[in-house]
């Protein structure tokens, strides 16, 4: 069945047409439509099965990821420009890693990684797959209490042990993030960024990079035993110059002090709620032996009810208020929601690519599709839309990505099925091509 797309969907997809040739862009539209409508795995075979009839030979679509000219950097730049045009002022970013399980001796880039979903504090579980470092934009919508995180740049991380096997240069996750940030600054030199990262990216190198760079600031988790020093340095009259002052108490030791100067306040917390907390805020020099120091502003957070353990966060922006530091780190969690929703509704783990080009293209394109569907949803509904995926046993108050992809699917089906129907008749006519499509689909499910 030849499906037509609405003008709103065509407008956002044609933004990428300059990157492709005309035949390749037609294949891109066909596969994108199939990826939106497909309910199961996002393999090319299942996409072709969902769409039924196809204008070209099936091998054309199977070779799209492997052989076509698909410059990911140019696509990423266009996607970033679409997102950044809707974000005034400083752009809030979130960075994290996600594991896409995939095994096979001939699959490019597959390594054995720690599986964060299967691991516990007592037992570490490992899985084969691809580990992707994802940089995403925290997009704030007026009718949502939490930000919606949209992926914009992705990079595959390969362990140092397997780099020679796959013929790639080894880079740490921190180095990959710095490269992606430099790319964003090269593309958008007038924009400033705030990056919220988990403790895995709280290295002294990344902190020093953000402290030296005026266009990006870092907010991350501070180690409980971090070595902090007084930024006020008294130089001796003789001897070597000092690069740090007196040693300060670590967050862990400061939290155990009975006379600690706690301050009460209310901050934005997980789930868009407000929470009463106690905090201690100060500035210090973060030091790591052999790697120098960097000046940071840090905050120690305590739950007055004692249900949560004490946490500490820091930033390279010395003027940032404690409430803002906490808010940026708390909102970093929305990137985990993006990972879960992309794996559930776009099934990014279901691809079965083996070649280098296919592996490096399939995951970024599916994550980019996540951002495009979200952008279309925000543009389509200026006010808070009705939640369509709520269940009787689950009171869902705000829309999620499930509502966004369902709305786009409904838009496609409404255009192709009901555009010829009049409102004055109870009976409607169904095209024969659609009847054949429904019959074939039902037979396939049996």
C-alpha cells in the first residue's frame, strides 16, 4: 500500500533532503515511514512486511544502511539546528551511556560491557553489545512539568582491547563527549551550553576542559571522598609556589559533623515535584594527584526525613545558585527516560546489522527519529494534548513519547484512510488496497 504523509511530517523530513540524492531521499522517506508505523522489531525485513507493497526492489532498502551515502554529521547538524531554534538562551544538555545488546562473532564493534540494568550492588552482570555515548538536549515544554530529552549526537565507544580488532582509534567516553561538544561549538559558535553528566563523566580532565572553556559549563556528581582544598592560597616567602590552599573536609566527613551549617530550602525534584532539603554550599579547589586542580562550586544535599542518602554535586559555573545545581542534575535523569522509551517504542536494540557502516548508522538514525517525532508532536500541539495511552490501572497525567508516536501514526492513517470520507454519512467506503493490506496483516499475526 502506497502511503502518503501529511504536510507537517513532510515539512520536517524534507529538512534533510539536501544531504541525500533524490533516489536515496525517497528510500529514506520510505524507511522512516515504516519505522514509525512498525509495531515490532525495526529490522528492514519487518519494515517491508509492515508497509506491504514497495516501489523498489527489497534489496535497495536492505542496502540503504550499508551502501548509501548517508553523512551522519550533516544529518546531526540539521537535527541540532531544528532543536536549537526552539531553545532560547543557554542550551541544557545531558550526556550518558546506553548499552544496546547485540551478539555475534562478525558484528562490528561488539564488546563485553557491564550491563547496568541487570547488575546489582552485590553482583555485576556483563552483556555483549554496543555501548553508545549520547549527547541530548533537555527541551522544556510549557505544558510539561519535566523536560523532554532529545538525542542530537551519538558516538560508539569501543574498549581499548578490541580497537585493534575493529581498526578504530581508542577514545574514552570523556574524550568522545569533548569531541561532540567541540563539534556543537563549531556549528553554533554563538550558543552556550550547560552539560549535566553522571558520576562516570566527572573526571578531572572533563572538569578542567569545561572550566577553561567559556561556552560550556559542567554539572555532575561529586565523589563522597573528593579531595577539596581552600581556593585562598597563601604563598610562602621561600620554596616552591603552592597551587592549592588548606585541605578541606570531604563531603562525606562534612556530612558527619554535628555542627555542620545546613540550610533549608525547597528545590525541584524527580517527577517534577518540589522537595524540602538541607544543603551546604561552598567553593573549593578539586584536586587529583598528578592532574592538577580546578575551581568548582559544590553543594551537599541531605533529606530531612532521612529516606535518601546524602549526595553531593558540583559545577564549573561559580555563579550558579545551589538550587540550580540540584535542578540541573535532577533533570539529567530524563535522558534515562529517553533510553527506555526508545528501546520500548522504537526497539533500537532489535536491529540486526553486522557491517561497520550499518552498525554506525542504524542506532543514530533511530535515535534521531525519536527527536523528529518529538519535535513534530510539540509543533502539532501548542497546548497540552489529551493522553491517549493511559490505562484503567495506571493514572497517567502527562503525555509521553508513546502518545507522540501514536499521534503521528494516527495522522498517517487518517490521511490515507479517511480523507475521502464525508462527515454526513454513517457508512464509509474502504479502498480495496487497504482491505488487502489489512487482510495480509491479520494473516501475518495468526
